[in-house]
C-alpha cells in the first residue's frame, strides 16, 4: 500500500509531467508547488517511489518520470466522475456548433477533438466502418520525435482497422482507459475511448496519445460524444 503522502507526491509529479513533458525533480516540487514538506523528505519519498516502481530516472538528470503503474494508480482516482473536470465552456461551444448527425459533421467533430486532445482520433461507426484523423498531433508530441517512434505509431495506424475489428464485440459499453500492456493499440500509447449505442448498433470513439496525456480532459471529450447519442 502507498502512503497518502507518497500518493499526493506521485499525483503532483504526474500533473507536472503532463504539463511539461520534462522529468520532475524534488526541487521543482518544493519550489513550484510550495509543499509543506522539507526538501529532504521529498527526496527520500521520491527515492522510495522509485524503489517501488512508480517513477524512474530516464537519464542522468535529477528528474523522474511516472511509470505505467503510476498512471494506473492515478487513473483510479480520476475515474471517479467527481474528479473528471468536464469540458471548458469554450470547447463545448465549439463542439456543439460543429456536431450534427451527418458524415461531414462527424469528420469535422473528430478533427476538432483531435486538436483539443493533442492526439489522434478514431471513430468506428460500425464494425469495418472506420474514420481516423489527427496523426500529425501525435507526431508533434515529444514522445514521438524519434524516427523509431514514428515507425511504431505508423504501424499502429496501418493496423487500426484490424485492431478495432478484434476488440469491437468484446468492448463493454461506456468510457474506458487503456494504457500500456492493457492497450491493444500499443504499449507505448494510451487510449481513452467510449463505446456507445445508437439506433440498435454500436460505435466506438477513441483518442490515441502518449501515456503522458490529459486523461481527465480526454474523458470529458469522449463523454461529449457519448451524450450526443443518448
């Protein structure tokens, strides 16, 4: 079991890393977040979090980065609907103005959500009826700057229809977050998706991004789609 103080520090590390994409040091935590904890205590707690597998040091810098199990713990917290932020009013107005129940509007909505999420969006209206957009958003993320990462993402996009065919029937209705080893789209990506029912058939709408994604906001974006088909 993780202590409440370590859990708080880990959530703060994750939130800072989501914003900056830079490894987080104990000095940043103490100075930026005005923590009521001594720098020595923060360093010790971070060492223990590293030993327990929640954070790791990507290179010789002083900073640390969250691991997959850290995100899983974080997601347990935000899956509580009270902790999902909801869409900003401005974003909701934009999406409401675009959304209509026709194919052109669906595509425009998907593109807008891809921009808001900073990721790629796929929309399977039925099995074998797939649209995806926003690949350039993925490639603009720091995690995918290297050529090998571009190849990995491109391979997933090439197999998108096959992957969705494989999971379409087995996915439960509602919002889901798939990360790391549990993500059929690749263990180097995270997926926030919703399976919804409309006119006696199912659709799946999802956002693909790095593990360092704004899960709360992206949950709100897929919930927007779900509510439009209720």
